């Protein structure tokens, strides 16, 4: 008997979930890549802020490739996973998965690694409290 191969699954914690709207599209009806990057940065900043227990700033975004388009009306889920934590910085992998209105299964759209630093109330870099366990 043949076994079905496992479907790929998101890695990390669901940090943000949205539905695309007409205002998120270009004149051809496609979701802007910039809209997606903006939401990925928001998901990364949310995870980084939780880890740092306060204010953070994104300092880099590494390695992004679009695998699949995002369509109008799709559910878009942003998963975050801590890759590494340093004295003041955090590397957070953000995966984006989408499910169209008529589909049962989600598909991966893209992923990227975001680097954030913890900052104090004056905007200066500060130490990140070391977590007891990784996210």
C-alpha cells in the first residue's frame, strides 16, 4: 500500500493572520509584494518585541523569494520562528502561507529572515533578556 507524502506545514508560531482586500491590490488585481513585506515585518516585530520585552527595530531582511502569488480575498498567515538570539539582536524567520477562498489546503508563499535589535526608550541598543526556551 502506498503512503501519501506529508504535505509541507508551516514552521513556527502563528503571529499574524489577515484577509487580503481590494485596497491591497495593484491595477491588475494582484496583491502588492510590498504589502506582503510590510506584514512580514509587522509579524517579525511582534515576535521580536515579545522576546525583547519591549521596543525593537528591524535592521535587516535576508533571503526572500516568492513561490506563489497571493490572491484577492485569500487568508494570509504569518508564522514566526526564532532562529538565533544574541546579546542585543534576534534573527526571526517569517514564513507566509495563504489559503484562497475556494481551497481547503494552505500553500507557502514566501519566507525571509528578519534581524531586529532591542532598543531602549532613547533609541539606543540594549540587551535582550535571554529566554528560558526558544519559540
